[in-house]
């Protein structure tokens, strides 16, 4: 069986794997996690008592109504935040795609990078200062971060779309606005919509936890009930979040399958 | 040609849909307490103005930078340890829930009812693991393990374990099973068939997705501190509560470097893998 040549050892693979193991080992060593105590017998009974406190969830009608209104607020925050983000993203994507010269392009890209690098939750803490506690701060936070993400994606779509239809319209005497609306929008519109819907899906999940820093929605209720040690109520809120996430997943999967079937 | 025929024939429909959208949006605006006026109220503007004015100069004292460095390392370590934990959870789970890897599928026999039931239960478990946001897990775990990175690592491990398991099983499901079947027919065991028949075809995709998730984990662990789970977020939370603009500015700059750095590293690694 000597006829089959042995594969040559891949040095990069071995080094890469070693580097990964070293990073993981260093991380656990640096964090010094108390996992040993965690799984000791006394900790396990404590843990059992803690988990037990979450069951059964509080299903009293008054609290369920509160959770339902929190869910509605979460959906509203995500929807309005995404709509605002789309508007801002369009205005930032035009210069970022190089339509107003190179300096404007660099400037717009810098703004977009900044907007999207600051996490939603950090924007939310800043917006709570600016707009006060409540869902409006959450709307602004989602809008700012999502504008950065969508602006970059929109600009890429613009740059990748063919320039001829718009140029043809301009040569026929159309104004810049109508040339854009009828020469570019039909090409990029569907893709922009797909990006926006995808971000909306992510924003629904995010809006559920923005309340931890006081920006409205389900998170506000969860944070409040947990800090009062009302575990049964917290468990209801967590189930609502899980339900929301599963619902969004299912709807988006159905929608995607429908789109694929239509194509 | 009359002026009428030059009009956009679709304009009326678009106008109609825009009005319908606005009518649907209106109650949402009310629920979300959309009041742009609040931004320009004197009290709010003052608070924000003072805070922003403090942003310059950023805090660069040696003591603070020392704190910042420790917190940054803690954030990166949390993300890496979290992903390692997630992999530990995801590998067995993904192998268990992948239908096409079951003995019955590979041997071409019938699926037993018990095995299918167990698989459905595990799938349900995955939905719960990844359906609850990592920050919620962290908030709950902080109550058990106290303030610090342990809660963050466990939260990341659980949520990302669920996500990785789902995507791994999708990748395995879409892989080419013929080499594995051929190995089994030639008498190899199931483990051998998996390692030599299926994994070589899909390993790049698996590794690439794991690297992408690590990048997401860095972003997630940056904010874990807001619920007390250690890292840069905790430092940010303290500075914000004390309205210390200089410190907030330095931490924000660190966020930018960390997020963009993880972004670039992950993009480079995935390009090399592709």
C-alpha cells in the first residue's frame, strides 16, 4: 500500500490551530472563571432554587396585559427606528457611493463607519440622556446604528448598479432627481428593501433588550422585575421575548421561501 | 402626444401605497412616543451639552489607561472563551440534530420514532438557547454568579452555542453525502465516514462561520458590561452614570478600534479560508 502518497503536512494549518488553542487557553486563564466552585454540590442546590423561582411564570391577566403592551412597544420601536434609518441611510449612501465627489465620499464613509461601530446599546445610553427615559430614546438609538449599517450596504448596491439607464435619461433632458428615480431606483430598490427588512428583523430582537438601559420596550419590564427579584414575572417576559424571536424567525423564513419560489 | 400620456402610469398606485403606509405608521409613532421636540427641550439639551463638552479632551491619564487596557483584554477574552464554550456545546448538538447523519439515513433504512422524537426535542432546545438574547442570559446569570465576566462567558456560550449548532447542522445537511456513503459501503464506521467523507467538503464553511461568530461575540461582549457582566461595557456604564465625558470619549474610541479591528481580522481570515 505504499503507492498512495502521504499528503504533505500543512504548516499554516498546524500553526493556526495552535494559535487558536493558545488564544482560548489564555482567555480562560486571564478570566480566571470560578467554574470549579460553580459545579460544586452546594452551588448546584443554590442554582436549583434559583431556577425553580422562575417557575411557574406569572400569568395573571393584569401582568399579561403589561407584557403585551411591552411587546407592542418593542415592535413599534423597531419599526420606526428602521424607517428613520432607511431615510438617513439613503441620504448618506448617495455621497458614500461617490455621487458628489471624492471628499464627500470619504466624509460620508467616515460617518457611516462611526455610526455602525458604536453598538445600539451605547447609542441608547447616550440617547437616554438626550431624549429622556422611554421608547423614543430606543427609536433614536436603533435609527443611528442601523443608518450606519444600511448606508454602507445601500452605497455598495448603488456602486454595483449599471450607470447607463441614468445617463441615458440625463442625455434625454431629464432632471437629476427624476433620472435617479426612474434610472437607478428600479435597479437597486428591491435590494434596498431586502436589506431594510433584514435589519428590521434584527432590530426587533435588539429593541427587546434596549430597555436594560431605560430605552423602553420589553427590556424595561424585565430589568425592573428582575431587580425586585420577581422571578416568576421575569420568566413571563423572557417567554414573551422568546416567542417574539421565534415568530420573527418563522415569518422571515416563510417570506424568504416565498421570494425564492417567486423568482 | 398629450401631456396626460407623459405622466408616470404607476404614480397613482405609489401615492396610494405611501398613504396606506403612513396611516399604518401613525399608531406606531404614538406607541413609540415619537416626540422630536423632546430633543430640543432646554433641560435635555443642557444635560447632553455638558456631557458632550466633557468629551474633549479625552481622558488619557496613566491610571485610566491601565483600567481601559485590562477591560479591553477582558472583553476579548470573554468573546474568545464564550466562542470556545459555544463550540463545545454546538459540535455534539449539531451532529445529533442533523437528519442526514443518522444511522438510518446513511444506511438507507427507516427512521425510528424514538430517534426522531429525540431529535425534535433537541431542535426545540436549540430554539430556546438561541431565541433568548445573550444579554438576557447575562442579566439572569449575573444574579447567580455575581458581577464579572463569568456571567458574560456563559451567556455567550449558550446563545452562540445554539446559533452555531443550527448553522453547523444546516451546512452538514447541505454537504455532499456521497463520499460518506461510499466509505460506509466499503466498510468504514460512521465516525470514519464523517471525518473522511463529509468534513473535508464542508470544513472551510464551518470554520468561516465560526470566525464570523467570533466577530459578533466581540461586539456582544463590548456591551455585556451594561448588565454587570464585565469588560469595557462596565467601564462605560460607570463613566456614563457619573457623566464623565472625557472617560466616555476614550472608551468610545476604544470601542471603534476594537469593533473595526475584529471586523478586519475576521474578513482577512475568511478571505484566506475561502
